[in-house]
C-alpha cells in the first residue's frame, strides 16, 4: 500500500516540486496540499497521513503554531520541516516533535541531494529505539 | 539630519555583510534554478536603490535594533527564461518569491550576519508597486546573472532610533 503524504507550503512552486517528487520518485500518494498552518491541522485530522511536510514561514498560521496545536493531539505524527529558515525556529519545531528538517532550496536535480532527501524521509519510518 | 558616527557604523556593518549577501543570493539562485550564477560586478554600498524593476519582490523584517528590507528585481520579459515550464505568471512570481525567501533564510541564518545585526525572522515575500525607502539610508546593492538573465538585488538595514518612527 502506498504511503500517504500531505504537503504544506504557501508556495505553489514548492508544492508542485514536492508533489512531483513524492509521487513520481518515491511512490507516495499525495492525499492533500495546504498553504498554511490552519490547513496543516485540518488536513492532518481529516487524512491521518503517514507523513506531512511543513513549511515554517506561512501566512495565517506559521509552522511553529501548527505544531503546537497538532503534536499534543497526534504525538506520533511524522512531520518533516521543509524551510528556508534556520536557527531558533527549527529548534523550536524539533522540540515540539517534528522528526526531521531539510533546508530549501530543494535541489532535486542533484543526485546527492535526492539521496539525502529520500534517506531522511525513510529514516522517519524506522522504529525508535527504546531507552 | 543623520548621525554621522551612526551612519559610518551602519556603512561598516553593511560592508562587512557583503560576502554574506552575495553568497546567500548566489546559492539561492543556483539551488532553486539549477543554473550557474555569477556576479557581473561587485556588490557595493550605495545611497540609493537600483532602478525600480517591473517585478520587484521584497522581504521586510526587523528586531529591536534594526529594520531590514531585502529586494529582488527582474524584468517581466525575463521571467519565462527562468521558468519556461510555467504557463501562468502567478506561478512564475511565486517562484521568484521563493528565491527571495531562500536568500533571506540563508542570509539571516548566517552566523556572521547574526553577530552583526542579531536574530531576525524571515517574513513573507510581497510584490509592491513601489517601495517607500527610509531617509538617509545606505544600501548594499548588487546584480547577478543566471541563464543570461540579470537580476538586481538590494539590502537596506537601518538602525532603529529609540522612541522614533521606525518604518523600514
């Protein structure tokens, strides 16, 4: 069965790039696409995807606020941050429960980057070792 | 009147930030477009922005001490050369906004830049018809050429005057 992914980014340009890559290169089913943090929470509740990509700087509600609402309700959610920002916002998102971070731009034409991206996504599905 | 020592200090901070701005911009263009990008002339300090481009994307942000405005200008006719697969102008503009977003993210995240201006958050890109600039500002200006297209870049950082109006 195909894994389900939701893509959240306010840029249509980025939505298309991610959608194409997940569908054509990774065999995922893109079940929904959203443009802000409100969409992220609503679409997650509606589809319960295997994975959600999340931008941080977005209108209406940003990625940090979306995680603050989402993670207490779905602590097992697999959220991959895809953002141009670095530093404190990323650390805050990881503290809130995001599982991984990849920095824009998404250079999918670069083989090394593609491999890094796929490895990161796949690593999010590995069992978490118990203490 | 501008405070001369303050003005000198800002000029120095901007000059020191030249490599940060140029490297962030080049990497953003090369990363998003996948084309080699070069700088036809040195990035430099100026007392005015470059001529207003028909399409100018702007990102404004601030912290307690500084207002920052980053601008990226391109001719409308060149948009297609950058994004030949996109039919709609909306998508092309969206992609330009994404490049500006990546430049800002890289620039504001650089350790050297943060050590001079402190932490600032990346904000959403916009496409104003014209841009109000603060009085007595200094600007870091430059141009890049990618896929035979010239884009102009500008960075204005202005120190906030405590207790005064502080629009960027």
